[in-house]
């Protein structure tokens, strides 16, 4: 075998020389030229058949990792025990995996061992029929060993082989079923659905990191409301969140814009499950969904902002309203409120627009800062923040129009 010299055909760093699909096809054809079988595999084939532009392309092949390394200089293993290599091609990096069959699953996550196998065996070890498809890079023919194309045409989600065995191999597949059924508007095969319900009671073998990752994927898509319906119908909310099963309408989640952030969706779902919000429950959700510090902070801030919009908004001063509108959580909280009380959300939105049109808007640059207080003879300390807040509130109220006026207020109202 003559290794492919990738360095001679690489574009400058950061400038891919071809599309992901073209890279996958060219990689597969290089493998075929060396006498092996190679196909585009899995989700990219499914998405193209559904008329969706795939975001990722994978290659499956009869070539073993060592043979892949000989064909492509610089290929490196990321899961060589499972036959997975990363190949860099024209500025793209793609996964190339050897056809394999899995041994027994003992930990509810990964097989105890694998063996390299045929394309058909590889297809039959996958989770759902719609994900078990291959495409020949040379002829563009779809290779289907599991009936996936028929299920796609019928819009059915079906586990490959015995549904119970397939889902018990890796309990995360129950959450993947939610994502696929929701995103592609699929009807779930009855036997597969029963197996999901049976497996839903226990996600203990699945790491919180993987569970959180699946929630991010399903909630980042506009089909998130349907995902919520499946999660609750199948009882997957209980092991995911550590809460009792809750089934009901989700108007706040349904009312969110398509590009809503993950934390905003969680806030909406939190309120759909319990309209009181229960800000304290974010501690549990942080741990159960492996939220980042920023996601957890955004979730709590959004729930608190919604409480303010629901209750205290009418009694807030102009300065308090401006501070709330200028806050990071205001837009998200208003999006959630629209699904709960559209008229009130409309009133608050109109009021916020009015505040934004005032001189300086809702977050003008403060006339006075800490350096100004020091220049006036104030000593740095806890008192600083109180003085700056009070002066800024006066500015937000429109009582101050200049830095000079703000400095006069400090000198007349506060003692050094």
C-alpha cells in the first residue's frame, strides 16, 4: 500500500478545501482503491434520504485501524479498541471506523469486547434501523441490511433486532429514541416503544455527562416540545431529573423561539412541570443534567426574572425596571412568559421598548465611577457600591442629565 500524502493537498489551516461530504467520499474512495470496502455510514445517509443536510459524515470500512494508518499519513486512533480512527483530509477531520460486531454489554454502556466483522454485522449492531444504513461512495447506492429505508419511508422508529436487548445494551438509547422520534416526526414501533418504557426506569449505568448531552441535542431543535412529550410519556423524566413523572401540556416550552438557548428551554420546562418555578430545584437539575456553571446560572436567573415579570413588575420603579430589562435574563424570561401569559408579556415588552427609547436607553454608561469617588475624597470600601448604586438609580430615573450633576449629588448627599 502506498500512503496517501495528505500534506501536498492540504489547504491553509482554517480553510477547508472541500465540503464534509466530499471529504468523506474522497476518503472512502481512497480506501476502496486499496482493495477494501468503504461506505458512508449512519446518520449522514439517514439525513440525506430525509432531505436534510447532514452535519457530520462518517465512513465505515473493512480496513482495520493499522491499515487505515498505512493509507493515510497522520491518521490517529481515538478508539482503536473499537476500530475508530480520525483521518484529516483537505482541512476536514472525519471518523473512519472498521466494521465490527459487539460482544456482550455488562455495564449498560459499552460492549465488553468487539471483533472486526462484515458490513452486515456492523449494521445489525447499531441502535435503530434508520441509523443502520450505508451508502456506496462510488455508485451512490444505499446499502440496507436492516430495513431502515422502508422504515424511513413509513416514518417509523424501530430498534434493530430484539428491542429490549438493543436498549438494555446502552440505556442512553432510550433518550436517543426521544431525539430521533421528535426531530424526524416518527411514529415509534409498538415493540420498540414498550422496550423503551421498560428500560426507562433505570438510567443508572449512563453517566450524567451523556444524559446532559442528549438533552442539549434534543432541546436545541425546534421539535423540543415533542421531545418533552415523549420524555414524560415514556417515564424518562423520572430517572433523568430525579423527580416524579409529570405528564401535561407544555405551553411555555412550545411558545419558545426556535433558537432558544438550552437554559431558557429548561426554565420553560421547569415551569411547565411546576408553575411555581421552584428556583431551588435548579441545584438538582444542575447535577442530574451535568449543567455547566453558566447554564445553571442562566437557568436560575431566568426563573427569578420570570418571577419579577409575573409579580413585582407593576410596582417596580423606573430604575428597577431598567435594571431588569438590561439584565442578561430578561429576553429569555419574556420568551418563557409569552407561552404562559401572552397579553402580559406583550404589555411588558411594550414598556421595555419605551424605556429603551429614553435618553441613554436602559443601560447608559454611569456618570460616576469608583475613581470619581476617590477623587472626591471617599475611601474605597463597602460604602462605595451603595453610593454608586444610588447615583446610578437617579441617573436611570432621569433625575440626572450630566456627570457634573451626578458629582454634585454625591457631594451633597453622601458624607466622606
